[in-house]
C-alpha cells in the first residue's frame, strides 16, 4: 500500500464511486458522519446505491440528502426514526430496506474486516429477522447465520489522521466508524485534522493505516445535533 495516502479533497476521494456501488458509511445518528463525502456523492448524482449505515440521517442532512435525491436503492440499517422521507419511501415501496439489529450490524462489519464469511448470533432468532436465514443449534441454543458485508467502499470520518491513514476518533464518533473502516474493499477517511506522520501517539490510534486507502482534510463540518435537549432556566 502507498506510504502517502493523502488525496486533495472529497471529490478526488470519491472519484471512482459509481452507480450501483455498495457503501458502508460511519456515524451514529448525526455524530461522526462523513459530511464531506456525502455532499460529494449528492453532487455526483450517482444512482442505485446500497448504503449500509446505523441510521439514515435526517431529512435535510446526512444520508437524508441522498434519499431526497432518490440516489439510494437500498438501505441496510438499524435505526431510521428521524427521517420522514425515509419512512415515506419505505412505505411506498420506492426504497428497499433491510432492518437489522444494531449488534448484528456491528458484528457483520467486524466479520468483513477479519475476513470471516459469516457469523452466528442469537439476535433475531424467532422473529422476522430470521426469515430465510439458516439457523443452527449450539449447546442447546439457536443462532442465526449472518453473512459478512461485501461493500465496495467504506467511508468514515475521524478526528485526526496522518498521511499513512492512521486514525483517531473522538468521543461518540468512535461508534461504527472503526468497524466500518476495516470492512470496505476501499476505505476513504475524511478527518478534521490531518497531522504530520509521527505526530499521533501509537498507543492512541484506533484504526491502523493498513485499513485505510485514501485520506483527506475535511472542511466546514456542521456537526448537527439530532435532538437538542436543554434544561429550562
């Protein structure tokens, strides 16, 4: 892998993402989402995307921007409660949706990163989640077989990164980002701070650069709060 993985911006990083791609997108709610890359995908106008993400953003931000333009063919996610356009498209049959337990989503990402074709989990046994899936019994307990994700790209957002792609995440943004960074055939990282090689403490690196193929310094992060709750004074 190249020593220096720095690209100029989101446009260069996403230049080969085309119609029909399967994408893993980091974030939890609106925390730690790759804002720059999502905006670039909207500009590119590519269609028929399969997006794997914990949630689907909100109506005018995050993945909600791609949904609004009807660029997403299928969503694979765990939580979609904040996006009315997502709900409308799902109920009207315009959008294919696979809802999976949050832990299963994380484990399927890990399986991809570890090179494992499938994992077994008790989550979803006896529910609609189990429909059409293989069930095996281990020590008297049933488990579903869930396949690892097969994603063309993983797109993540980190607090700090260096030219080799080593990443440090901050607070709650250290959610699905590290798992998804491991899981894509090509991993793109946008960072708030691109620092010189050697500046990151090796003991504080959350994602080693071996998993990252492209990295760039992001700009104008809005960092919205999904539900702002404040105390009455």
